[in-house]
């Protein structure tokens, strides 16, 4: 399966959940980075 090509069927599968989960983890990392900044 090519990572760059996501068929519409994968949107309803566990791959979509993993994408959302990884995106959530990335946002958490961004928030952690923002919290560490001395604003």
C-alpha cells in the first residue's frame, strides 16, 4: 500500500483512526513545545 495514495475505502477503516491518532499525538507534541516557550 502506497502511503501517498489513500483510497476512499481506508477512510472508514482502522487506517483512518491511526491517521487521526497520529495527528492527535502531533498536536500534543506541538502544544508541549509551545508550553516550553518562555512567552
